[in-house]
C-alpha cells in the first residue's frame, strides 16, 4: 500500500489542478478502502465461530454424557473447510478493485496461523493433547491484530479473551477444555463477528 500511496503523491504533485486537500482526501480514501476489505472478512469470523463452537460442544457432550470414543474425529471437518475458506478468500481478493499490502499481510498472517494449527495437531501426542488450550492461546494473536487494524474494539477484546480462556483451559482436565473452547470462540469470534456485521450494515444505510 505504501508504494501505491507514494505513486499517487508523486502524480498529484505533478498535477497543478489537485489541491492539498484533494490529495489528502485521495490518500485517506485508499486507506479506508484497505480497511474496508479487511472488515468484509466478518463472514469468516461468524463461519468459523459457529463451526468451532459447534464441534467443541459436540465433543464435550459426546464424551461426557455418551462416552463416544471417536468424538474427536469431528475436528476433521476443519481441514476441508480451511481449504474452501482459503479458495474463497483468494477469489474475493482478486475481485476487489483496490488491492493493498494490508490485504496481503492479513492473508499471510491467517495462512501462517492455519499452518501453525496443523503443526500443533501433528504434535498433539507430545503436547499431552492440550490442543484446545494451545489453539485458544494462539488464536488471540491474529484476532487482536485484525481488531487493531480495522479499529474495532470488540474484536480486540475478543482476542484478549482468548488468552484469558487459555489460562483457564490449561488448569482444567482435557474433557472440560472443549467447553472452555466453545465459550472462548463465542466470546472471541461470534459476538465480535455479529457486531461487525451490524456495524457494516448500519454504515451502508
């Protein structure tokens, strides 16, 4: 985004018809559009919020009340969904008129997050299967960064809540961590996601 802004500044300086106010307005418009492209991703927070919360609750209920041995297999859903999400995000980015370094930064950040989760899954036996607590802990970082970038406090608070919930999860038995995982994703993803959706709807009116 920086090189695009510099290019526009250079162009504006060559054009006597542009005033200082007009040039600043143009730059501000570019920044707003960049933030808007990130805000549109509320869809992913809501989608993954429901999926992760649903799986956590399913695993907790299945293991606690029905002693279902293979309840953890439900997490397999996340892998094809992750691929579908990546394809959808890539296509959505290509359709945007304004593509910035901010878009690329967030794409790579969430891709790195997803790869980190895959590595954790592979290392689960060595980590004493503390997957839920570790995932909650790691999820706080990209969530807070996204909230700061789009200046949306509920998402920042939601990201911070992941860290608090991870401390609670580490202190509980594995079978109860799923319940904390569901609560963490509701507070950290679903509530901010729907608030962001409502904010966008109100701004578009």
